[in-house]
């Protein structure tokens, strides 16, 4: 079961994707257990919505730099982006992705 903050983060991300017409089919279940490819696609879509010039060569480096520029208050480790489908990475993945949805 997802904890309260994680549930809210997932809901906010899904709401953003629906509102901004994300072109792929994505359910809450898919987002709660994303593949690495799905996570990257969703994150790139969200970032490009508010920063159309975003180019991503190395996801973890590029996203980490953006989060730090935005004043994200937590340390960002490259390892957070590698095991995306792991339950241990979900809270960070959702929290860091949500920040782009609520800017």
C-alpha cells in the first residue's frame, strides 16, 4: 500500500498528464510500478511542458541539475534514477516528478 504523500504525488502526476493531454495510455497502476522507459517518458513530457527547450542526454544528470536549480531540498543521487521500478525508488521518483507538475 502506498503511503499518503506517495498517493498524493501519484494523483498529482496523473492529473497533470490528463490535463496536459499526455499522448500515451497510462493508468494509476502503471504509474505506481513504472518501467524505466515509462518513467523517463513521463518525466520528459512533464518537464517539456514548462521548459520546451529541455534536451535530455543523460536523464539523471539533466533532471538533477533542474531540480537543484529549482531549489529542491533533498540530495539527488544518480542511483535514484537507475532502479526506477523498485519500490524503494518510488517515493523519490514520485516526489521529484511531482515538483515539475506543481511549478
